[in-house]
């Protein structure tokens, strides 16, 4: 593992929202990921249709909700286009 790399695991038994929040908080919060340009890119894993091979849309939704409010509208509209 590279120096400075870290892995954090969170039990989803407490719910997806709580688990996603806990995961980001372990690294300083979702807002910490936003660069000075204000751009945020979410990489969606969509390898296969098997349950364990893609990122659950609820995880993506909760990640968006953790972004500062000024970024949420932009990503919510994009998310709704491909999540239906």
C-alpha cells in the first residue's frame, strides 16, 4: 500500500446513509474532496449487473447529499437522468 493510503470499512446494518456519512467523516468529510475549481467527479462502478459488481445507486445518492449545498443541485439533476 502506498504511503498515505487508507481503507475504511463501515457496516451497512445501520443504513446506507449512516454508513456513507461515517466513511466520509473518517477522511475529513465529503467537502474536503472538492478541489479549488469546485469540480467534483464521481466514478460509478458498473462492471456487471450482479449485485456485488456495481455501486448501489443509494450510495451515490447519499454521497451527493453529503456535498456542500452549492454542488447538490447540479449532481442531483445528473443523477436523476441515469438512475431512472
